[in-house]
C-alpha cells in the first residue's frame, strides 16, 4: 500500500490551499444565524436533563424481504432472506448560554439475516461538533465524523459493499445585514471499502479501486431574495489520492463552479435548482480529463395535504468501482408521486433512470481486459407502496422495490425488495 500523505502542491498556492483547508472542512452550508441554530436544537430535542438536551430516534434502515441480499454474478450466489436492521439514533446537545453548541451523535446498526447468519454484522456511526459565534457576525463550527455503512452498490455493480468514511470538518460562515451571507467550508476524509464477494487480493475486488483520502474546500455566497429562498453561487476545489498502488493512477484534482436557487422547505414548491461547470484533471495522465456541464436539481410541488409530486435531474462524475476506469458520467432523472387518498391512507410511487457513460477509462497493462469503447451502463429502479397512521407523528406501511441494469458490466442482476416502512413526520 502506498502512502497517501503527499503534498497537494508547492509554493504560495500550496500554502493558500492548506490554510483554506485548515480553516474550512464542513458537512453542510446552513446559511443560518447562530440564534436560529440554537432555536432549532431546542425545537428538535424532546428531553432535557440538566444542561443537556436529548433527541432519541428509533428507526429501521432495512425491514423486509430481499430476493438478492448481497448481489452476485453466479446463480448459486443468489440468496433471498428476510432482513432487519434496527437503527437507533441518539443526539445529545449541550448549549452554553446560547453562545456555544456542543453536539454528539451515536447511531449503531445491526444487520440481521434470518437464515444467512454468517452475514449478520454490526456497524456504527458517530460524531461530535462544536459551534459558536465569533465577533458577532461570524459562526465557526468544527467536528469529527465516523460513518460505517453496508449497502448494495446497485448503480454500477450489484454487490454488498461496506464503506467506512471518517474525517474532520469545519465551517466558517458570515451573515450580513443586507441579505448576503458567505460560507467557507471544507472537508478531509479517509474512505475505505470492503467487498464481500471477491477473495482478498483478487483483481476484481472493489475496495482497493476506491480506497482514498479526499481534501476539499468550498466557498458559497448567498443572497436571500425572499423570506426563505436564496440565490447562491459556489466555487470549490477537491483532490483525491488513492491509497493502493494498483489504483495510484486514479489520483485526481477537480475544480467546480455552481449557481442556483433554493426554495423554502415548507412551501408549496420546494427544493433547489443548481447547474454549473466542472473540470477534473487526472494527475497521472492515464485517463481522459473532463471539462463540462454538471447539474443537481430536485423540485417538489405540494398539491394539497400530503399529496405531492417531485422531479429531479443529476449530471456529474462518479468515481468507478472498476479497476481500469477512473470515472463514469452519470445522467440520472427521478420522479415520485405521493397521493393522500384519505385521512388514513397515502400511496407512494416513484422511479429513476440512470445512464452511465464510461469516459474515464484506461487500457490495462499488457492490453486486454479493458472495457469496450463506447460502453454505456443503464440502471433503473421503481418502488410503490402505502402508509397509514399508527401513532402520533408516525406512519407505517408496505413497499415494493425493483431494480435492474439492462446493460453494463457482466455481473448485472435484477433485484426485488419488499419492506415494512416506518415514516416519522
């Protein structure tokens, strides 16, 4: 394994980037005053013990029957089972005189299979964050996160992959009295992946193709046009350094620019529109660089009550699991409909279609084994279900999910999933 601790660049530009990343490394661009953040914590946390406010949540990230619990190319690997994954979450906040917020999050999950006990597995997610105002208009936040998740990587390959993401983040935001706000953010994270199908050391193993460290920074400027709506402009830089020698040729840096408009989350029309430009440079020059359009838009329109329709579009680069592909260009459109038939019954249906264009390829050493020119993958999923109220603020129901990849790499598999849904409102 090679060392990922390499210099991003040298000279004055390198000093600026390191200073930028030291002062910024953040999860989200909130655009809130510190008073609004405090009020949000007080509203969310149900219990108060001394100086601590506590918000417990009990959910299930999986609860149902799956026709293909961990994917696979061979028929003997197709195993169906009933899966249950309780996901209790505990948020603890400490507020000091409305001038400081210290928060802790703990979210363990246990993946339990009724028949395939050897795949039972415990994962955990936790983090801590400190946030406080500085010189009145500045808000500074810093935190650490640890995320351990197991899921099917269904968009490109149908395999059970465990992803481990840990790192630090900070945020510096500035609110002005003229509806203009600035947020300087950034992130340092170490990403690792484990593949449960291929033997260790296999060239088909997914994890070594994506294990990496990532440095990124982002500057956003917002103008609040209306009460809860804002125009925004973002500019950011990121660098990904892959940790395995076999994937070292994937080392890349990227610059992006986005502009758009955010709508209020509680309005009849909600969501955001964003479009822009991205330039990705492969440092090894082994794969084709990318320079072009990107977009990330998701809109929802509420017709009345719980009846709503949504539509989204995504166009960007995604790092590939495949050993001789740096990235693919993902074009994805999604739609969903929720119909409130009566006071007690709501029906939901939705789906998405993605086109994966493998542009960031390289020919393997010695030739052969590469992807055919012009290869495009397709991914489609559909879901439908219903919910009814069971307790105050809680709905329960049943859903059917189906996904397929009509074309693409050779290990494609259709999947079926029936879930029991618990939705907190």
